[in-house]
């Protein structure tokens, strides 16, 4: 039995491979390999555009600032053409980020992504990241 025998398993494998390649592996070509030409990011992070190039920019930005950036998968759930990923990404801040000089500290960013798959490509993303927690770790927002 292969993942092509089960579309849900194939969709999960596609999302996992994309995240591993772009965010953990730091390969911006993952955008070309996994995202549809008309990909739409409904919740683009940190001011990037809502298209494929925005996703590429986000991956490149994190890799530049946090050279050891990686994503730890906690759950991957799929139904039909939807795959939901719950993760925590982290890395050591070695570059300026959001106006904050390099600190050498490990920054952690938990989040949830929802991807829609069509014809073996990711066509849409919705997501929520712990933006407030990130700002607190950078010293840009007070801790409660």
C-alpha cells in the first residue's frame, strides 16, 4: 500500500514534506515543488504577501534570522482535502528581527496551520501563530 492509494495519507505526507523542506531544511525551492501556482495564504505572517513568493519570503526570513530554525510536529490531522498541522517552530536568533538586534536566545513559536490540497499541490493556507508570545520573547511586549 502506498500513499497514492490513500489520498488523505498522501495529503499529510505532502504537507509534512513541504514544512520539512522550507522551514526545517531552509530550501526556498520547496515553494515551487509543493505550492500551486495560484496558492493563496489567507493569513500571511509578518507582512509577507499572500502568494507563493510571500511563503518563500517567510521561509527565507526565518532562515536568515534563525539559521537553525526548525519545526517540531505535534499533530497532523487530515480529512478530505484538508490537512491541519499543530507545531512549535524554534531557532536561535542570530540576525535582526522586527527591529531587535541578535540576542543569541532560542525563540519558540507555536502555531496551527490548515492547508487545502488539490491535484497533489497545496493551494491554500490558513494559520494562527503565537504572535504575542513571539513579541514577548523578543522583549517587544510585556509579559502578563
